[in-house]
C-alpha cells in the first residue's frame, strides 16, 4: 500500500486521509454520523449532514469509529470545531458540516485499535519513505 502525506505537518502526529468507507459518530446517542476526512493518532475530522436538531456540542464526549465491517470501538473525544461545509445541492436545504476534534486519553487497547485502523485504511502521500507503523507508534 502506498502511503501519502496530506500536507506538511505542523502537528505532533501526522494526519492521514482515509481509503474506503470509515465513519465517525458523536453525540449522546451517536446521532451525528459522517465520513472520516482525515485521522491521526491524536484526532479526527469528519463530514456529516446537518439535521434539524442542531449540531454536536463542543467539549468532552465520546466518538465511535466504524467501517463497513464492524464498530472499532468508542473513544474519549474532545470536540474542537464544527464549521459549515459545502451544500450537497444548491437547490436543497441539506447542509454538509465539517467536525474536528482530538482524542482524549486512550488506553492501550484503544491505541492499538486506532493504529490498526490507520495502518489498514489510511493513505499518506509523501515523496520520502514513510516510517514503519512501529516507528510511528513510538513517537
């Protein structure tokens, strides 16, 4: 698998785009669900369709990550921003939103699941050889 870096990284951990359908859901009942745009060891950004009942509140909550196969788990999550995105159709009232946040304190099992997801679903663009998964996990 060719890994490709999203952009020059200024954060502690590299962000990766996702190949294939991988979803994130936040909220008290995980009612805001959308497609993951990028993910790192420290956070995630995803798009979702805005519903009439508002948007995810910022602050501490939990996020559920899943792909088409199964739920990968529930992770502590701190919502940082929720911004307007593109309109799906200019003649429609459907609004696509962009939600960003960082993971809270992860236990060893959650870290393993997250690194497995990144290793299996992430695409990182880079002109230089990427460090191995083991090297990235030690950072």
